[in-house]
């Protein structure tokens, strides 16, 4: 039976996650760390507190200026930059395969099939295919974002099913998966948007836990999206 409302997708996801939350949280955490979730970025906040309560603003400014000119600052900056570049390259190379593997894990999960940690790395044999899919998708969405944002948002939803399609069709190329996703999502982008926006309350609660709640929110949203895809794909391939 076709699900109609976001609450139905969420209820179905909770039902399939019952008794399997531990593994789902672990797999989701590793997927996020390796750039394989829907959002491939992390916001890290650094807080510097220099000087005592009796230090004047001028002294603090002078000390901070001296630090910026020091060799230590330049060395730390170089290390941070190098680590950032390395992480970006690693995410670019393996992110598509991790994302596709994570989609496979979630599809097996919501289908009631045995789903394990190894599913996350199951697509490394198609690293090049997944890389092409992820790279082309990212470039197209970025170009769309430059065109007054709205086209980028539309493309984000149009190509959102590509990793699921790639996971289900081992013979597909990355371009084929993107093309199929675009056709599959015709008339359904708004439905997926409504499903995702329905998690905003949970996202706020997760934020109040200093981000710890995201560990549970990620598998919840991913399982719901996997159910959405399987329903959509069933109708699409039967047509």
C-alpha cells in the first residue's frame, strides 16, 4: 500500500529500527565520518579564551596579534589546512561508495533483511562508478546553486535517489543512475521535501543535546528515505 503522509514513513522507519538501533547508530556514525550521509559536512566550533578576567581589552588584542604573527600560528594553520585538504580528497574519492553502501544498508534494513556493518563498504569494488556519480551530482547541484539557489535545490531532489539506484543496479554507470533518478523523481520532489522537513522538530531536539541526538536522528531519517525510495522504485519499475 502506498504511504501518503510523512508520519507514515516515520512510523514505518521506527518499526523497522526497533531492536536494531545500536547497529544503525554505529553504521550511521561511521558513514557520516567518511562523508557518506546526505550531508557531507561538519560544523566545528573553536573557542579561544585568552587572558584572565583582569586583563584589559588592549592587552588581549596585543597578545592575540602577537599570536597571529608567531611561528606557532603559521605552523598550526598549515597543519589544519593540510588535514582539511586531505580529508576533502578522501571524502571525494570514497564518499560516493560509502554513500551507496549506506543506502544499500538502509534498504536491507527496512526490507527486514540482515544488514550489517560490512554493507557500508560493499561498493568499494565500484569506486570509480560511485565517484563519477557523486562528482557529477555535486558539480550539477553547485552550478544550480549559483543560479539563484532554487535550481540547485531542485537538482538536489532530482538526483537524490541516484545512490539507491546504483546500489540496486550493479550494472549501472554513475550517469545512468543520475538519469534514472531524475526521471523517477518527476512529480515526487515535493513529497520528499515534506518528508525531510517533517524531521525539523527532531533536529531541534538533537541540537539541544549538543549534537548527540544526531546519532539517532541520522538512522531515523535515512531509514525513512529508504522506504520512500523503495516505494517510489516499485511504482516506477512496474510502470
